[in-house]
C-alpha cells in the first residue's frame, strides 16, 4: 500500500517511513495509509504560552484535522478502504508539568481520530490513535527513568507499530488509542512510582 | 462567568448558583445585552454586586481588558468560570474550514484566553483561586457528527489537567464539569432533539430519565469553588444523569 506522512517531526517522519517501507509499503500519493500528527514544542507552562505559541498549536491541529479529512475523502472516493493513523504526544493521556500545549493538541486529535473511526468504519476505513511516548533524540535523557522499559522510544519503533496497524490482520482494530511508549503513560513519575521524587 | 447571558443557558445557571452562595458576579457574553441586563438585575436582587461585561472571548485583548475591568469594579478575581461555547453538527467529511475555525476559536481558543488571562491575574495576586471550565460528556464519549465540537472539549480536558498540575502549588484549582443533555438553548439545534419522538428516544439513553436543569451545573460549580472543593483539582465532574455510563 502507499502511505503519506503529515505534521510529524523530521525524526518521527523518518522512523515511520522506514517502518512502513520495511513492511513493503511505499510513499504515495494517493495514500492508503495516512499518518498524521503534530510537532509541538514542550518546556513551558500553559500560563506562559505566548500568543505565537498558541497560534502554532491551533495551526498544527487545524493542519492535522484537514489532513485527516482529505485522506478520508480520498479513500472514500476511491472506495479502497484504508488506514488513518493519528500520532499524538503521550501527554494526551498523561499531561505533565511543562508539557506546553501538547496535552491540549493531543487530546483534541485523539477525539478527532475516535469520531473519524466511528463515522468512517462503515466505509472500510480504520482510524486509530497512537500515543507516542518520549522519543530518543527529542525527550531529555532523564525521562528514561520514567519509562518502565528503561529506555526512550525510537522513532523507528513507532513506524513498526504503524505497519502493524496497517496490516490486513489489524482490520478489526478501529478507534483504539494505543500507547507506544514502553509503559510511560502507566505512570509518568520518574522511577515508575508516584512517590518517587524527581531528581 | 463567560457565556452567561442567555436564558436557559448553563452559564446563567452557574452565575445564579454562585450568586446565591455569596459571590459578586461579572456576567460576560458576546451579545444578548437584554438578557444580560435581566440576569444582572436578578443577581442584584439577591444582594450581590453584578455587572455585564460584553466581550468576545476569541479576542485576547478584549479578554485581558475584561479581567482588568472586573477586578477594578468588583475586586480581586477569586473564581473564573469559562463557559462560552458553541456547537455544530456535521459529518467529518462535510466539516468546512469556516465551521472548524469558529468552533475551535470559541470553544478552545476562547477558553484558553479566559483561563490563561485569569490564571495570570490570580498568580499576580498570590491568593490562589478557582477555575471551572465547562467541557462536556464528549470528553469521555465522543459522538458521531460532532468531531470538532468533541475535539474542542477534549482539548479543554488537556488544558485543565495541564494547568491543574502547574497551578496547584500556587493554590489555584482547575477543574471541568461535564454536562450531558441540559435544557439549554445550545441544544435547540441538535438533530437528536427536533421532534417529540426524537426527545423520547434521547430520553431512553439517559438512565435518570430527564434532561438536566442549568442550575444542576451551577451546584456542581459551587462545590468545586467551595472550601469543600479545595483539594479537588484536575478533576472532571460529570453531571449527566448517568448518560455516558456504560457507553464509553
């Protein structure tokens, strides 16, 4: 199948492309597998988000929403079914101090993905949400302590899970929120315990 | 209290309940001056100070000016209820840019403007505060044909939770309430409530067997703003007659 990538960070886009290519998919258009996400900075409190930062957030979710809509329209018109994968920051499930607007944007797009799954299911289109945990090369190294697997997530691993959800065997998976995060969202406290003090 | 002027609105229900508990209330809305004037009169009859501040929550400068004016006229801001919102029903494939932009700017951008501006005022004063956001049952149970509306409400959940974590050390709580079907004007356009038969069908989905009155949202807001609610933050309080139980 052919795929498209929209709104992802460069590193995540490369990892997803590699994972899908390894499973035999190739870049579109048109896309039978549309991977859509947002790339937002973290490190500020909501009270400190600037006007520009907020505009960037809205522009990102707007871009992602209409990318999903375009992909759905194209798949509907071609009557081919298809897969839409919405990649959101894991902050959508577990917000944390300083995550900026990542939880806002991630929660927004999670709901878009779930409603899309309900509305597009009868057309053979499957829509799922992947909550992407702290990425190697993007998240601070000390976040490793908050991941039960003891390491950060590699972008290619997200791509491999995209390939799993794109497979014919995953046709029944629709409207799911799948955390690809080494267990990060189970508890975001460093050391894996809510009573562990951050370093 | 934003989005508070309209008769049969959740905002009015919250404003009246807070006034009954002793709050002086600034009534905000983008329009509906006549209805706002009635509400202000009603609140004054309760012995409270009240004023109408007309402002569009999507306009950040207007929101900041509103916060300044409320503090100048009524005193320091202890409680902010971000309630202004709109709804639209259409399938995902039919969502226009105009509809998307309107919903996002009012429901999400407006709430961001109000909550951030209020939080900054509360932080500057250093005496804590309470922020209550009207979200929706959509936060837990998204509905077909309401992708953008539901997404804006989910976005509010992300905002409330993030702000709750960052503001708790400063004594500011941030929570959201989740109305189900309320007898409010916003639902007049709901495709699920156009005929008597529609209403009967919708009622079968609600274990309590009736829609809510806006004042039931107000009583929930009162709890979150009371001394009893001091330790409650980042929470979602659903007031829906059991509507979404077992459905999400």
